C-alpha cells in the first residue's frame, strides 16, 4: 500500500490572531505552528493501515523551508519519507495542483488530507485534488476500512452518516472518527532521532496559480459588555430575548 | 452569461443554506445585470419557492438520495455551468456544496473563495479566516469565480418573482457506490438551526442532558456541546462545536456550563446573540456573551425552560 499524507502548517489553536504591515500580513511573531489537527488523524490512520497491510507512508507539504519542523514532526510520528514543494501555499487550488503533480509522477493507493485547514477553513484541497486526478474523494471521512482493492468509507450526510464504497485509489479528508484522539502518536526520543535521518525531498513549484490576493485583514468588532441577569430572574432574560434581541 | 447557484433539496425541502446561496446569487446577478439560474438537485418537491428569493429560473434534477454524492453533483453542475456560460457560481457551505465548488473551479478554471460573508465589490470580497477569529478582504484574480458562503452570514433576502422550473434528467455516475445510511432525522440540523442550546462539562454527567434537551425543545432549537463532552461520549461527535468541530452562527447560542476556551469560541463567536450560563462569574464565556447569568445550571435551566414555555404560550 503506497500512502501519501498531505499536511499543512497552521497556527496553534490557542493563538491570538493579530496582523502587521498595515493589516496586510498575519503576525507570526511568537506564534507556534503545528500540523493541522485534522491532518494528524489522517497521518495516524495511514500508519495504522501500513502496520496492518504493509507499505510506505510519505508526507507532503507545500511551503517554505521555515515550515520544516512540522515535516520533521510527521517523520518523528512515523512517516517513512517526506516531500516539500518549495513555495508559499497561496491558496487551496495552487496547493492541489502542486500535490496532484507529484501524485501523477508517483502513483499512490491512498491519499489523506485533512477535512479542512484551521487557518483558512477552505476544505477545498481534497476535492480539487479529486477533480484534477479524477480519483474519488470522501471528505469529511469518519470511517475507513480497506479490503483488497476496495475502500469502505463513512461520511456525514444530512441527519447522520452514509457508508460508501469505491475501488482504490481514493482521497480521504480526515477528521476524528477515522481514528480517535487517544490513538494520536506523540513522538518519542527514538522517533525524533530517526526522523533526522529519514529522506526529505525538496521539489520546485510547477504551477503558477494564484486566484486570490490578500488586500487586508480585519478583526471582528469588539463585543459590547455582557448584560448580566440575576439567576433568580430568568423572566428578564426571556423578555430581553423577545424584545431586545428579538430572536424568540 | 449567468450566475449559477447549487440548491440542495430533500423530500421537497430546500436546505436553509441553499436559500441563503439563492439570495446571494440573485443579488449578484442583479448587480452584474446577468441572470441567476438555480441547479436544484435532489428528490421531490417544489423548486418554485426559490422565487421568493429572486430566482426566476430553476433546473430540477430529481435524483434519488442514494445517487447523490460529491462526484455526481459536481458532474451535473459542471455541465450546467458550461451550458449556461456561468461567470459566477454560488454554493452554500455544506460539505457536498464545497466539494462541487472545488471541482467546478478546477474543471471550468474558475477562482474559488470560501467562507464568503458579503457580495464581491470592485473585484474584492470579504471572507472569514482563522476559524472565525478574523476576516480577510481578498482581491479576486480571476474573472470567473466560485463563491462558498459562510452559513448565516449573508442572510435570506426576499425579492419575490415567479420561478420557471424545468425538470431535467441526468445519467451522472461515479466510482462511489452507496452502501447504507445511519440517520436520526428527528433532530434539528445544527448548521441550519436558528437557535442552538449547548452545554459543557458543567452539566457533570450525560444523564443530566434532559435539562438541555427540554430547553431546546421549548425553543425548537438544535443541541450542541463542547469538545470534552463529546470526547467523553456523553454526546455524539456531530454535536461538537468549535475550532475542531462544527462552526455555527445561529441567531441565538445558549452556552450552559461551558468555560469559553478560545477553541470553543472560534466555532460559535459569530452567533448573532450569545447567552452564557455559568456558576463561575470569572468564566471567559461572559466576555464573549451578550447576556449572562451567573448561577447553577441545575437551578437555572428548569426555571428558564418554564419561563420560556409560559412566554411562548
Ligand atoms: C487542539 C485543540 C482543539 C480544541 N478544539 C475544541 C473545540 O473545537 N471545541 C471545544 O469546545 N473545545 C475545544 N478544545 C478544548 C478547549 O480548550 C476546552 O478544554 C473545552 O472547550 C472546555 O470544555 P468545557 O467548557 O465544557 O469544560 P470546562 O472547561 O471544564 O468548563 C466547565 C464550565 O462549567 C462551569 N460549571 C461547573 N459547574 C456548573 C454548574 N453547576 N452550573 C453552571 N456552570 C457550571 C464551570 O465554571 C466551567 O466554566 C480544544 C483544545 C485543543 C488543545
Ligand atoms: N500547504 C499545504 N501543503 C500540503 N497539504 C496541504 C496544504 N494546505 C492544505 N493542505 C491539505 O489540504 C487539507 C485541506 O486544506 P484547505 O483546503 O486549505 O482547508 C489540509 O487538511 C491538508 O491536508
């Protein structure tokens, strides 16, 4: 089983978001970058499948050299090798074209992405990859079993879940459910040492796609002070919701 | 030239997110002096209700639910976008709509912008970023674009017209085959819900959730929970809201016994009105809320439910 796992680099979830350069740039100073949490579920599932069925797990990241710590982390968690496409990830379509290009030259049976990245929340990459490569994508995917050349997958539909099946290869948009949080692997010393000797290939960007340019960032308006209501007077809350907020 | 909008219909009922997309498409078409056409995919019903939101033309594909997946929907939209010479395509933020948008953008070489909150203006458009923690204005680099709307941010805009509905058939097929469903349709869908009642670890144990459900029932609200609550299996995963769960922006979000961690707020802070009920006056949620009650949930909830029942007659 040849498995590819796409990982993106995002600000840690506790990051207080702020901007510099006349609000044209994200203020990354002091920000810790992590593997997009959804991608870790994919990476963990990939490693479990490798354990079961044998094969290799390659991680791929589109981004500058300064993002390499997240790639090393993925290797320390257990991926066999890594590829970095050396360029700024300007948007989901650009990322998808770069990854697709790599996949065309190195075929894979299974491709994991996250269901979305938590910085831009596009959720575009798995489906754009699917369209470019003509391989089905299921995202978000909350269950995956491989039997022979078939993948059995579970996704969300209105009011619940749907089980689907398809022949490999398939693209899987990962999230919790694919594996549980308790299955996520924290790299140990051995893994960290090993990760330094694992291959990390750096390739040049092939496409020149840029479908959006940041003009300006804005923070949401400050909340006005919270109106406190006495716990003994819930009727007042009801009346505020009816007459002031007009929501009920 | 036209603006195409993807509409999801199920048993004759159009999803609320789709109506919002229809409103967006109708306004966009009006501004551009072009025509909005709805591509309605799903079983049954009455696509003519789209007229209420300014859509005069609808194409209805009466597909069985089991035939509908991201690939078949993408195929239909792609061929209609081509037939109609679409310059713009509008999508709700549902998973299947996002998938269709991404696929159309690739095949028709259009740009794509997600989490959109407003109509494009002079070649720029506003969207959410960093899990609701910020907005970003982007300059569109492409003359043709797909817009994926952030739920409940644009709103429904009535502009009644008559809708001409044309029935269509499709032989769209995909390498994906349906196996089975596992559904509970008795509940209000969280992303579509106007009102949401949500609870956290402050509720102490799963057997106390009847207090939350009774409140939700009186309001006709959806129910949600914080991450540790779903992690512990007290509530199903699909109720987990926040940065790593579902992101929602209902008209009213009532948070009970939830501390208000930054990751939780990321998923709910764009709710139009927030009520926090917490026994700790220092709970961070009060900084993000419009209305607050410092009190014990076990005492406040039954009273609030009763007061609402009375008020609603
Ligand atoms: C990578 C990452 C991602 C995360 N993503 C999410 C996410 O998407 N969504 C999410 O929710 N969390 C997320 N979290 C977890 C988050 O940091 C918090 O731990 C979590 O939101 C806390 O849940 P809680 O408020 O239910 O519990 P607690 O923090 O334990 O708060 C319980 C609250 O209940 C109050 N309380 C106690 N008893 C009562 C009573 N009798 N009546 C009234 N109030 C009472 C307490 O004062 C307290 O404020 C994430 C964390 C990480 C690290
Ligand atoms: N720069 C990147 N490099 C590699 N994979 C990425 C990158 N950006 C996004 N992805 C993958 O695509 C998924 C969805 O991202 P997005 O479409 O940005 O929400 C992520 O969870 C990653 O798996």
